[in-house]
């Protein structure tokens, strides 16, 4: 009888990956980033263990949305008060907080529990092409 391999959190190697999103489509980039954060690209993937690495996303303000989504896609938030529903279009949110569009897209593709919140903290988002993570010696990934 063979045993199923279960990855331990301290045995998983963590790698840093840099993704340049200049001219890339938002959804396709988000799926690739979610796969790297979750660790599904590794052979020792275990669903309930954090087996992924860190992802540094650059040039998030230059990401593309297909079709008419810049004007029709809406992002909602609620203050908790009566009548406190606020909404922004994708173009408004990209102008105010360019990284929030990618963060919300990746968040929707991760588990909705403490593991998903832990994985989302390993995503580093920058609107420009510079980042302070050179000391981790990240590898460049083409999407």
C-alpha cells in the first residue's frame, strides 16, 4: 500500500517571480498569477498547504481589458451603513488605484478561507517597472 504525499509548509521551496503586465490581458494574467501563488505548477502541490511562491507584478497600470469592460465592468463596495453602496467602473478604478483591479481579480481565483488570505499577501503589486525586491533574486516570467 502506497502513501499519498503531503507537503509540509516548511519543506516547500519559495521562489520569487517577476511578471511584467505591460499590454497583457487582465484575466489571463490573473489566472497565471493565481496558479503561481497557489503552487499548482509544482509536483508537490497539496490543496490545504501553501506550496506557492511570491509574485511581483509590474506595470499594472498598463494592463488591458477586453471588449467594453473598461466602461461596463463595475466594482462594488459597501460602507456598512444604510445606503452605503459605492461603485466604480474599471476605468475609474484603474485611474485611482491601478493595483486594486489585479488584486481583486486574483483574490476571486484563490480559496475563500485563511489560506487564500495568506496567499494573497504574497502578491506584490507595483504600477511602475521598479520594485524593491532585487535582494530576493526573482526570476522573470513571460505570460
